[in-house]
């Protein structure tokens, strides 16, 4: 696997929220870029969330979102916990270490915020995400099935 040597990983400022939202809409297609941009702008104002953009030769090819969680995080014993909320690399650029570099940026940010643990999740059927997490050193904490019922 070749790692892109000319890749830049940039912390997304307010001016880059639109780019992050467009990439996030590729990851979460049930949301529009406009919805995600509004959500991301609000999260950035709180200061407990960060977005990183992967830029290759001036083109944004991936993003990662992480934040500090102070509520209980499955399998952890400290607070706050750094939490990988989402990570996405456009398909044409996968397999070159981009996601790993984004993850490292998130983990470094969380270390600076004095986190001693970092967590994430994926759906049970998302084998690609599961394998990515295992490759990156995450240990599985639990598996759950969530239920809902109309009242």
C-alpha cells in the first residue's frame, strides 16, 4: 500500500464546513449537505468537536469528525472520551493511508484535550468499517441491537 506523501490533513475552520458537509453527505446520504452544514456549524461553535479534511493536490478527498463525549461511552472508563463520529474517503482514493492519516489527526486532537481513551462505532453490517477499525487498533467493546416502538 502506497501512502500519499503530498496529502495535507487540515483542521476545518468555519470556512471549510461546507466542504466537510458535502463529503459527509456522501457518507450519510439520508442527509443533505445543507442539513449537515448547519449541524456542523453548531457543533464547531460548542468547541467540543473538530473536523479534519484530507486534501490532495488541492482537492478535498476525505474528512473525519471527532468530538469529546462526556456521557457514558460503551467500553470506556474515563471522561471525556474522544469519539470518532465519522470518517470518509472518496472511493478512488481509498487504500492509500488517507483514512489512517485522518484518524491520527483526530487522535492527536483528543490527546491535546487530555483524553486517555478514543472510541467509535459502526453498524453490524458495515464490514468495511469494522475491518478498518480493527486494522487501526480498536478493540470491540460490545454489540447491540437497538429497538424502537411507536406509542
